[in-house]
């Protein structure tokens, strides 16, 4: 037999549980929604890093955020994210230096060849006073706040036939495939080659048939597109160390309290660090992979390339929008 006291107690507990359950939807609605848009595919480190971001926030601010990751450009098309964030239609995304340079012209210095030497210097630049100054301008002009810098890759030359390449002069007459924009073609010419615009999807056949003599891409792209099947040499020019910037809408960021802002920034930095570490490891392993595939991997006089390419930019219209002394400050960052 159940006593009257026990029955009453169970009734009260049941009522309390029901009340708690009915309150759960209300609690869920108080979470701050953070939608992420990225063109990255699931296997890419740039996709995986967002899971690190989500996990980091869940650990530092349990129950405070509802992080929603949208891969494959399924939420916003690549290149449209910054506008969406500025309008308050999107919370977080990664944006390129090219995207930023459209509204902050001085940022175009980071689309030029041999401005950043390696991933380590990249982090020092953007985590130091140069980054702070430029990011402040980005925040003011674009209504977004950069939180961390994710390494995208270092572009190398990939040649159809073996050639001794020490300086830019050794690339004279080489038909080097570059993306079709004037900025990319300028870089190709600055490297000493004859820049030839060609869609990425046509590069494999172009190399196979001899329409082009060379192409440039980060090593992971060379493997993914199987370009090592139709080339015989990789020249480690390291002519463009590229990055993506994890950014948040000002509208979203300003709605957070100081503690939440700090936690979101820390989560972004943890995500970038995860990406950077793994992408650098992948690139280093790929050198051995290409050697095993029969390619010669050579290193030219990188300093000779750097001086020649930087001189070409400094004498161009591109450099006219760079703040005086900025390139010198970047070069001095060790």
C-alpha cells in the first residue's frame, strides 16, 4: 500500500518534472544563434575547424549558444558572406583578403606576391599591431569584426617538364596558368613567366597537351586535382602565403556581453589554430608524396624571387593604395 504522504510526494514531483519539461523550449529559445556559412567541403580542415569552434563554445559557455554550421556554400554563396554579415543576415563566416580589399583597398597588400613569408609570420602580422590597425578599419568600413586568421595554403609552381629554376629569369617563356583576374595575371608576370588565364577545371588537360607549361597552387590542390600525373616538377617558390579570416557580424558581436565576446573570440582562435596546425602538417607530408610519385621537388633562390616580385608591385598601381611604410613594417615582422 502506498501511504497518503508518499502519493502526495510523488504527485508533487511529477508536477515539478512536467513544469521543468514545459520550460525547456523556453530555455532553448534564450540561446544566441550563431549561423556559420562556409564553402568548405566536409573533409577540408576549413570545415572541420568550425566543429572545434562549436565544441570550444559549448565548453566555455555551456547552453549559451546555438551554433549552426552550414558547409558547401549551402547558406550563402562564396563571396557574398561579408555583405550578408554587414546586413545582419549572417553571424559568422570566413572571408578572403580579396573580399576585404574590395572595401578596404589597403588590405590588397595581402593579395600581392611575397608579402608574407610563411604561416608563422602570417600569424605574427595579424595577431600584432599591423593586424589590429587593419582589422579596426575592416570593422568600421565593413560592419564585421575579424576574430582570427586561418591559414589557407602556400602557392608553389608546378611544371610540366623539368627545368632549372633559380630566379625569375629562368621562367622566361614559360606559359604559367593563372586564374583569370588581372590581379592574378599580374602576379604571374611578376614571377617572370608568361601569365596565361585558364579555368581551373581545364588545367589538367592543358598541362597534358602542352597548352600551358606550368600552374601554381597550394600542394593540397595539386594532389586533389591529380596534377602530379601530368607534371614532372614542383618548384617551391612559396610566392603567396594565403589566409582566410574568421569574422563575425558587428550586429551579432555587439549584442554579446563582454564575457561572451571573449569566449567567441577564443573559440575562433582555437578553430584557426586547429586548422593551421593540420594544414601545415598536410603540406609538409605532401612533399614526400610527390617525390614518391616521381616528381622532382626543387627550391629556387626564394629571396631573388621575393625582391623581383615586390619591386614589380611597388612600381605598380596596386601599391599606390598601400599606406606608406606598411610593406616595410610587414617585411620587418619576424
